């Protein structure tokens, strides 16, 4: 049952916003992948043949782990964006996946790929604690 609160013309605006987010996230993931490439292939980042200082190695490891975390978050966002685009195609966009009630338009504007209404999101978060 389509969200009665959303003007059908707005679906195109949400779709456009979702596609822009998708393009940005895919670009970010590509940049992270390109930056993680290393000319000597050993992951150390030192092409001079000299041993790196332990602090440099630790910094490189931290940066690598940090980037992996960012990439993981980006992949999650990309997945949620793709699911939202699918809901638009199915006519389910704007409906809470938990209670099937309409999601507030302000919430959709803030997070176009959101799947739940505020009430259901609060319940999910309280269960996680």
C-alpha cells in the first residue's frame, strides 16, 4: 500500500536524492580502494627498501583499520540506498518495514534511505541495548 502522505511527484525527488547518495558512496569506496593500493605490494607503504619505524607501521595499521571501518559503513549505506530504490520501484517507499505505517516526510527528507518510522527505530535501538 503506497504511502498516502507522499505526493507521487515527490517519489522522483527521493529517487534522485537516493541516486546522488549512491553515486557519492560508490565514488568514496572507489577512492578508498585506489588509495589502499600499494606500489610494492607489501602493505607497508615504504618503497625505499628501508625498514619503517614502529610508530610509522602503527600509524599505517591504524589508518588501514580506520579506512576499513569507513568502507564497511559505506557498504551498509549503499545496501540501504539500494533497498530504498527497490521500495520506490515496488511502491512501498515511505512505509515503515516494521509496522507498515507511513514514515514522516521530514524523516525521509533527512534520511532518504530510512526504513523505519521513529517509533519502530526507537524500539529497535532499545532492544540493542
